[in-house]
C-alpha cells in the first residue's frame, strides 16, 4: 500500500483497517453473580495481602514466615513444607496440576477462572470500583469524560489515579514481602534501609498494577493473554457457557406495558447486558473470544425480566447442545462425566499420586558428587593413582548431623577429606544447610591391576551413626586407558 494513502486511527473509530480503543464504562450490576464476584475479590485480595504476615514456628535459626520465597538461601517455605532449589520439580508438578485443573474447569464451565479469580480480573474489578466511588456510575463517568476540564473533573480524575497508584503500591509491597521477612522488610522500606532491588521491584510492580488494572483493563485479556485463544480447544457441546437463548429472545424489540407478548421474543432490546459487561461485548451475538464468563449480563437481564414480568434465564449458563437442540420444550441433561473430563481428572489423579509418592519417599539428606574434570586423574611419584571429587552434602533436618564418609567397592583405596584429619573424620553439617567437601581417593600402585580399565565403578557411602542411616552415591575412579 502506498504510504501516502495509508490512514491512521482517529477518535476510537476504525480507519484504514485499524480500530482504536473505545473506552468501556461498565455499569454496576446487581444480583447473585455480582455478589459472588465481590466475595471472590475480597477473599483473593485478602489472601494475597495478608499471607506474608502469617507466622509459622519452624524452630531456631529458621524463618518464621509461613509463606516465604527465600531465594537468598535457595529455599521455598509453604507452611510446614520446605522445598529446596534441587527439588523444584515439585513446583513443576504444582504448575502441571494447576494447568490440568484449569483445563477441567474450562471444559465444565467455560472461563470461570477468567471471570472471577484471574488476578487481572480481580484488580480490574477493584480499579473500576474505585473509579465508581470517585466519578459515579456509568452515565456519570461518561458525562465527566465528555465535559470540559474544570476543578470538579480535575479533582475527581486526580483522586481516581492517586487511589489506583496507592493500590499498585500496596500490591507491589505485598509481592516483595513474599521474598523476605515481611515485618523486617516493611521497616526497612519505610526507613530507607531496604536493598535497592526491593525498591526497584516495588516500583515495577506498582506501575504494572496501575497500568494493567487501571488503564489497560480489558485490553490485557483481549490482546496480551493467550488463554482466550487456547480455551476454545477445551470446550465441547456439553460445556456450560454464559449464553443468550435466542430461541426465546427473538425477535427482539421494545415492549410497552400492556402489550401482548405473542409473536415476539422476551428480549426488549434494552442493552442492559451490554452496559454491565466489563469487556464491552453484546452476549446476544453469540460466543466471543472477549467474553470472560463473569455472568454479570445474567444479573442485568434477570433484573429486566423481573420488571417486565417475564421468566428469568433469557441469558444463563447453558450448553451448545441445548442451544442448538431442535426443540426446547425439554432441556438436555448436563453431562459432567464425559471423555474429556475423565481424561483431565485421570491426569490430575496421576500427577497427584506421583507427587505424593515422591514426597512420602523424600529423604532428609541429599548427596551430590562431582568428579574433577581437569585433570581426570593424577599419577603420584610412588606410582599410585589419585582422583579428586567435590562432594556436596545437604542436611534438610533442623538439627546438626554428624556424618562419616566411606568407600564401597574400591578395596584398598585411601580416602582423604581436605581440611579434616583422622582415620574416620566426623563431618558436621549444620541444619538446613549444604556443606561442600574436597575429597581425594588414592589407589596404591600395588592395586592398580585390580582397576577395570579407564573407569572403575564404586560408591561413596555417607553414614549417619545417630540415625542409623546410610546413603550411597555411585561414582567412577579414572585411570590410564591402557591398563
């Protein structure tokens, strides 16, 4: 296309193939689904803001914050559960379970996660509630935006944005509290003694919350989030979705009191379902990518149906199978148990079982052994061969462990631990810590003939006399290839 002929977007209208954003002014809805959304918002925000302040006594020398992402010490604390960096596969399992749970819920009832519990939805709902407090409901906000700038408009807009920024600050502050002891970090932030990285991330999270929840709003769901484009693969003919029952509502049109309802539908074309929608869509146009299944249109329509004396449920949760049925005298029963839900449920059970089994067999001590790479072995002046290793012992218990290191399967070899003396030195590993040891294994010249080529397998044994526990770890002893 010639650059001279290209057009741009003007005043939120579609020009030259591009559509500018048309600001959405959702009206406050009243009804059961709106009450449910308020309850979910209060619950989720309460958990998010208060969780870092919960305490959990883990004993001396351990943090007492119930939920702590202790990256500095490479540990995650979730109440009584402690996950080390080497055990992040548990987090992978939790993420897989979350994804499968989302798939199952979507197959059953559409995007209810998006409509109620998604962080973007929750904070956008909060920002709209703040905007409504400062500027009024839908019509008042439209009038304010169309009015000329005045003191009334300035202070209302300023109050709205200032409150949004405070919410963003509280949101960012709560998030950084998950990474360090909350009371300590809060004091440091107020006194200016917190680490620079804490202020940086606090600022980033504050601005992000302000922009995504207060400014971008539905644009995040439509253009930034991939889930609307994926969720279609989770639906089937039995999925419950917020739907307009056109077989009952059409033909639509205004209705005056006293007029007959014969030969027409129940929809009075009041657009109440459109004005309450936070995405600005018309549910009567059918299933749409933008719909987050918040069900506020159900509340709005039910209220109108009550006023005009028609049955509720013109807009309701329904299935494609019911909507497309040849006759609507009898509803098709909802099938919760079907192949796709059974597959998701089975996968959830399988992953949960694997995680429970792995956790129940989780040891309280880990050993990791690294063979020196350069040189692989050293021939000493007396003809003996020596290999070097770095042995890392992690003590996951909350008490100091006193251990011994032994060799198994390499008869006659000599073990030396750098920094420790004695025939069978004691290795102390403090609670919730890792100790790295430099170890040399030497095979005398007289026993070199017993080595099996260039790599002889053997095992290190870490012995805990107090617990009666022995942990073995496979290793190899390297030597010349021609022997």
